[in-house]
C-alpha cells in the first residue's frame, strides 16, 4: 500500500482470485498488488443493531417528521461511539 500511496491517482482496489488487491495509478498506469487482510470492525454488531432499531422506528412512528429525525439521530450513535472511543 505504501507504493500505492506514492502514486498520483489511485483507483479503488480490484480483487484477484488469489487473494490480492490491485491498485492502479491513474496517471502512470502502474499496478501495485497487495495481499488482502480483512478485519472485522469491533463495532459492527452495534452498527447493525442501531440501523435495525432505526428502521423499525421509521416504520412504527406515525408522525412524518419524527420518522425522519429519530432514525437519523439514532444512526449517528455508532459514529459517536467510534469518535469518543
């Protein structure tokens, strides 16, 4: 990735069959291959639960403006948790 970071324009990674990412420099056409290391976010279950609750609230609340405001507010909880630690 450090080779790809030095490139001028980097396109989003493409994936190969052998488990590597391919980064392409948009100016020079240089190709950088890296092994893929996938890590699960520690807050991924919290994010899923928050969005499910927000979706249920959006369906259950009869007042139109609250259907938008409450789920939107709840959806920021995982973001705040990540920012605050």
